[in-house]
DNA sequence: GAATCTATGTCGAAA
DNA sequence: TTTCGACGTAGATTC
C-alpha cells in the first residue's frame, strides 16, 4: 500500500468522463494496483478511483510533471477505463506492507438471526416448530413459517432492528397467507415480529395489527447454538 | 486528514455487527471526523467505516493500548452506531491539510447525452425533429421520440456504451410503439440506437432487428451546443 | 422532510 | 460463467 498526499488533477474516462481540478488530495495505491483518490470530506467513497485489476504506469509530462496513468483491462462488461493523475507537488509519499487481511466477519445480520431462530423457534414462543425457512408467497418469501402447539400456522418476520416497514411487510404477508385455505384451515395465520430491538412505533403498529412482538436475545441464542454444537 | 497505518482490531455495531481481527491496516480520519479502515485490496469500499457526522474519542484500555471510539449521533433512521478500533502498534501516523476540494465534474453521463441529442436530433439523422424526451410507454419512457423528414416516428435509445441489453430495451419499446395506430399510421416506428461507443455484438443484434446504429461524437455535439450558446 | 431513482454502484450467492 | 438481489447502500432530484 502506497500513500501519497499530493496536489493533483485527475481525469477519468470510462463509463463516464469525470474531471477533478488541481487540488491537494490523498492517493492510495493498493497492492493489486487499484487506486483511490480521496478528499478530506464526503463519505467513504473516493472522489475518483480505479478498481482492480488495473495497471499503474508512472510517467512524466512534457513540462516535467509526474503523471500516473491507470488503466483497467478491457473486460466483457466494457472497454478499457483510464484514470490520469497529473501530480504537481508531492507532500507525502510512503509505502507500507500490510499483508493479506483476515477479512470482515459480519455477524448479527438478519440472515444469521434467521438461521439461529430456524434452529430454535421455541425461543420465540413455546411449542413453536419450524415448517420452513423462506416460505414463498407471491410477494416474496416469509422468513420463517412455523406451527404452534395447537397446529396453527405462524409467520415470522425477522429484523435486526424492528421498525415500521418490517411490520408493514409482515402485515402484507399475513394478508396473503390468510387467503390460503390450506394454511388457515384450523384458524387464521398469526404473525410474530422478531427483532433484537423493536422501536416503539413499530411495537404500537404491530400490536394494533394483532402481531406479536418478540425481542430476540442474540447472545442467548448463540449460546444455545454453541451448547448444542458442543454435544457433537 | 490524518493517516495512520497500524496493527489494529475493529468492531462495529450498528445496523449490523461486524468484526475485523487484529491485522495491519490503513486508517483515514477525515476532517469531518469520519473514519475509514482500508486493507490492501478489495475495491474502493473500506473494510469498515463511520460516516459523518461522527465523533472520534481517543482512549486507552486497561492494558495500556490505544483505543479509538467513533460514535455517530442517533438519527431518525437508526440509533447510535459505534466503531471501536483497538490499536496494537502504529507503523505510521501523519496529518495533512488538504483544504476543501473543488469537487468532481461528471460529464458524458447518459442524461447529459440525452440533453444534447434532444437539442440536436439532426446529429443522429438528417431531418430528424424532436417530438418529446422521455416519451412514456407502458414499460418505461423512450429516451427520445422524434419524427423524420417523411413524418415517420423514430424512437431513440441513448447509451454511453451501446451493449446488447440496450438493443433489447429499444426492441421492446418498438414492439409496443408499433401497436399504437396513431404512431405508426404513416408507417412503422423506426428505432435508432445512439451511443458513444457501440459494441460489435450490439451492432449485429441491432442490424438484425432493423435498428439503426448511430455513433455519437460527444465532443462534436458539445461543440454544437457551445457554438449555439455563444450566439446568445 | 419523504419518496424515488441512479450509480464508474459494490458485493456475495445461486444457477 | 452470468444473473440476481441485498446493501451499514450513498447521493441527487423531485414532490
């Protein structure tokens, strides 16, 4: 990883054409040749960049200024892209050996919660058993479809953060499911809105619609899972 | 802008929970307090980050290691997010005054091409006049609807890079438009596929479907526009 | 401010 | 390999 702080001008030509006037910016050149041009604001997105695989060539202009030309190979998606960085003055230039990164571990994401709850549906309500995950409906899959002790169908929507839109989503599913004579033969399909955190507004709306709210204790669930896996 | 290269461990808790094991990474702290954690690969997206507005507090753990705690204020969208960066060893630490960036000038984007061609439809074919931009159909708007010298309707799809999917899109529009008795009273609606660059496969497909391909000279178009605006 | 649409989207998983 | 959908989407534009 090479880090350069320099007064520079950047021109990009690819899917679009873009230009950055001369100003001081941070240039990151990663080990794979990819280049990022960052300013001192904005979000995590660079002002301009070149994604790997690409090649950086360092050259000199007629008037003796340093110019980097970054080119991506033409792919199936599109022809070659080019990023031209004209450097006027370098304030800082250093290289660092970082090694391969072990990578990001995402956790607590909805999918993982769903996996855990699919294995332990009784965590949400006693006697609940799983019918299937991603139960298909015309408007999309229900996270978990279960059956309660009395044999009634229960649709479960899982979110990390329970907000109004999640309740709306579950409501739409329930409306649809309750038109299925097979599912609601013994009685209407119930809904459980499960989340690690349920916002007051969402709770009010859910209650109003007859939907049960279930706060999920993620650590406890993971504990259950760990305990179980230790048995094998 | 502060740039730190350090062996660090990162934990994020917000909409999701994420963890980065101890490894050497680049930390960027922008003037607005936003923080980016970059590894030596991947794309322009950091491994982890905190968007502004946020606050960085530098502290020390019980065992004397440096720890940064970055917190975003709770917003309407969600509660507080936190990014904890535990630093084991600092390889590099420097700060740089960048000033405000003049910002990116985007150009040649589809919308801009459409504007230019709407003003100069004859650039695509002699005698072409604009009927309207974003001509609505049941499956979406046609970029430009024109009439040729003979009064026949011409549907124009504009892309910066002409690829197969663009031809397919125009084909669907033409199919629909040719069912409209008003539009094709004097004869079938023709199609022009206009792009700065047309891939061979797209050209073959277009020709096969009786669609005319038009290579757009962006610089010439812009020149026309500039010349015109100089008249006023 | 809320809703909608675009993006040099990026990214990962399934087919 | 291509396609599809989610994203800590972000960002601009419109209502």
